C-alpha cells in the first residue's frame, strides 16, 4: 500500500514538471523564429545540414571497407617476383610476377613516360586522384555507344585497383577504388604514384611492370627501349592479353599506332617526331622454349613465399635467389628417369618416378617430380604420399640402437611372429633363424624389425622418424615397422641425410642467398638460418651407417654400388609392389628415388633393388665425377682410396680441369672420360673396396665380403 501510494504521488508530480519544462523549451526557441525570406534560407540550410550529415555517414560507411585495405604493409603485399639462380649464379627460371621496381623514374626514357601519360591519363599531374573531366567524357561516350568504349579511370585509380583490389566490375569495387585513389594522393607524391604504376601494371606474358615487359618482349631494359617499343608497351596497359605482341603482333602494332596518335593529340610530341616509329614499328624478340627445372622451381617458390611471409626478407618482394641446384645433375637425373621408364616401364608396368638429390646439409641439388612437367605439374617428389616399405626400417633400427639395448652385432631370431591375427612373412617366405641385426637389415628380413619395434615401442620409433625429418602423420599399427605409413620422397631422403650429416637434422632448403632488386644481399643461409639440431648421437650414426653400407655391399641394394665411392642406403618395396624405393648416400650427397604409378595400381613385382637402385646409381655416379671421395660419418676411408677421376699434372702451368667440371658440355666430358679411362687401364688396379670400420666397436668383424 505504501509503495503504491509513493508511485502514484511520484508520477503525479513528474507530469506537471515535464510540462513546465517543455513550455520553457518552446518559449526559448520562439526567440529564434524567423519569417519571410530568412525562413526559407534557414530551412534550406537546415535541410542541407541534415542531408550532408546523412551523406557523410553514408560516405564513411562506404570508405571504411576501402581504408581497411590499407595498412602499414600495403606496399609489400604484391606477389613475389623471384628470379632463381643455380649454385654457380646462372639464371634457371622465374616464378611469381615478373616485376622489377629497381629502376628510378628519372631513368625511364622520356618518350616512354609521355606515351603512358598520353594514353592513360593526360591530366595526371593536375587532378586530385580522379579525373573529373575524363570520367565525364567517358560516361558520355559510353552512353552514346551503349557500351563500354572508353575508360575514365585515372592512373591513381588504376594503381589503387592493382595494389588493393581485384578486376571485378562491380559498383562496390569502383567506390573503393575512388576512396583509395584519394588515399594514395594524400600519402604519395605524383612521381611516386606514377613510378608504382609503371612497376605494378600487368603487361601480359606474366610480366608486371614496364621493365619486366621490356625484358620479356624485347630482351632489353626499359631504360633502352626506343619510341616504337615504348608505344607498344604503353598500348598494353589497356588490354595486355589482347595486345601482347607475342600473341597478336598485328593487334599490338595497331594499338601502338593509336598510342603515337595520342602523343600528338596531347601535344607531347609532334607528328614529325613520331613518324620514324610509324614507319619502323617495334618487333618483339622470338620466344624460345627453354628447358627449366620446373618441379624444383615450383617447390623453391613455395619455400621462398613461406620465408617472405615470416618476414625473412624485410618486406622486399622482388628477389634474386641463389640455390644449391646443379643444372647438369638436374638434366642428367631427368634423362635417367625418362630413360628407365622408356626402357623398363612396360616390363615392370610402371609409368612414373621421382628423385631428389641433396647435400648432407640439406641443399637440393636436383629434383625430378615426374617424367613430364608439361603433362602433369603434380610434384611427386614433394606432394605425393606413398608407402616407403622396407626403407622405413631405418627408423626402427635407429630407435633400437639409440635405446642402448641393441647393436649391429646383436643376434635376434628370425622366426614366425604374430601381432593379433597378422603374421608378417619374409620376401622369400622362409625364416633364417638367429641372425645378427646387420644381416637382417642387409637382407631386409621382415620379422626382426617387427620384434624391434615392439621391444622399443612404436611411439618411440615415430618420435625418431619425426626428429630425423619425416613430417607426415604416422600412426601405430600392426604392420607399422614394415613401412605402411605414407611419406614423401623429399622428406624421406632428407631424413636419411641426418645419417650422412653426422646425426644433425638438416631440413631441405632452396635458398643459399637472397638479394633484393638492387642486388643487395638481404638474407644468407650461413648467417641467418637456424643452426642445425643434433638429433642422433654419433655412436648411433656410426652403427646405422655400418648397416647402410652392408645393404649396398652384401644386401638388397647391390645394384646401387658405386665404383670407387663408399655408398650406403636401403631398398623399399610397399605392399603389392605398388611403390619401389632406394634411399642412400655417400660422404658427399644424399639421394632418394621412387618408382610407381599415380593411380596406385600394382607394378609387375618391381622391388627397390631393381629400377630405383639402378637409377640411383646412374644419377650418383654422374654427380661424383671429379669429386674427391669423402668419408661417411663413422666409416673410415681405406688408405688406398683415390678420387674417381684423376687430374693430369700440368706441365706448362695450364689449368687442367677434372672431368665433370660443370662448364664442360656432356659430350666433352664423355670424351675426356674415355681418354682418362684408357690411361687408367694401363695403371695398377686400385686397392680393395673400403672396409666397414666403426671405431665404437673395436674388434668387430667387417660386414663386407668380396663380390
């Protein structure tokens, strides 16, 4: 009752108070009342203020999405333009946008700048980002033609589109383009805007910017183009695909003639000055199809993009990258893969292969992602996940040795074993009884790694495989130790490289050194890369390498044996003969080879010791021409070991290069090799093959035998 009474009294008193307040407000505003012409003036001003406020809010709503495109890194968001060099510094290809922003605006020819301005934006230096007169003219012409016949976008608007937006023809994009043009005019000078436009505009043929286009079409810098070439380049801004001279030369020349007309109409040049360019139109250089390591370049570009996204290059987007690729080895690896498939593909029912050659420290010397990049760009060396078969046993044995429970001389029983209802069998369907682990590994016995994986724990094996370099997902299972989990050729080869690198994990890499567009080194591997991580103790490395040599000397990898060079490795054959592998290394290089079919169909009993080992031997034998032997970690070189290629002592001080020097053609190298072989045939034979000496196991018997 009290509460109800209080509420009634409160509302009764508030009502009159509000009424008195409103009467006071009305009386105050009556003092501002105007009549006659003054009233109409005030009404117009009030309506203008209301509409202006509403318009400002709408403009703000439209501008915010455009301004969100800007940011502190807006200038560095363009796609990378990467020129790749081989290990000797010679160019091997490009990826990304072909662009070069290293030429100052003052170094461009005057007639090139005038041709661009006369064709694209004659009032560029006088408008505020939007050419109102040009836009109005374009609207009138398009209305008369009932279609789009003229463009009204200024150079600033086109730059805004190139840097921030897409080519979609929508009202939203045009609104954003206008606001971003204002933003660019506020933040940059006219010369800076023009410079960015000349550097970023797409010019056809994969070239971005006039300098990249000049190199692509005419084989010269934009600094050196003449008037006729400048006119043809300026004509590309409107429709680079339609007017590209390597696609339609007649259309390109007709468009160049229009650009010359524009130069005269704009008053930038006289008819007499443009006449020579009319009579002698530009002719592009002939395009020649050049073989390039495309699988490698695709992979390397992905690696460089990841490094750029991580900030390794300080925002630079035009890069020159020196890689570890050996072009002669790359060509030879491609030839070997193709020759093997042509010669043996039908008999083994196999039609694809992949190969990777690495330095022990991780540098990629060669990469073959398939037999024909033109037919399939899918990189089987990097992206294909395939079962490694017995080549996965390396991680099982490495885990067993790291546990301290086993050594290469430990004796384990090769007998029937079942995990649940699964019972692994050996290749010959027989059991050998008690055998040393080194023999089990060399002969690729299946039951013993299954026992080892159970003894040390499959999770520990997975951890070891990942620490050595495998990046794919691995799951425990009954047949886990026999390589049923999938890996890539690159990862598998890199993981074996840990053994060739003394136990240090060395991820595969593309870049040795990266320069910006001006030639300044902005990244060096030896200076900026993370130090390598030691993932295996040296005693374990020595034990594993002793096992690896036994595979090549006395085991399933006999076809991979190299003359005069220590080599170790492991064969692998997956279930139903779908995949065949050989992964191996010397003291200088690591190599992995895979053969199989893209559709996972079975081959005709192809094993890792057949085509993969044969291809590996041919590739690595070429790679070691003229290379002094290096010891494999934990394995001593024999005292009688000598370089595989002798060098004659110069009698007159001349520089005598070893066979296989990369500046020799393949034919010249073969001729010199034949001469040296004739000389070597008259010399005493080289000493016996290297013994497997492991300093950590004194008194151990060598695992090799005469073959």
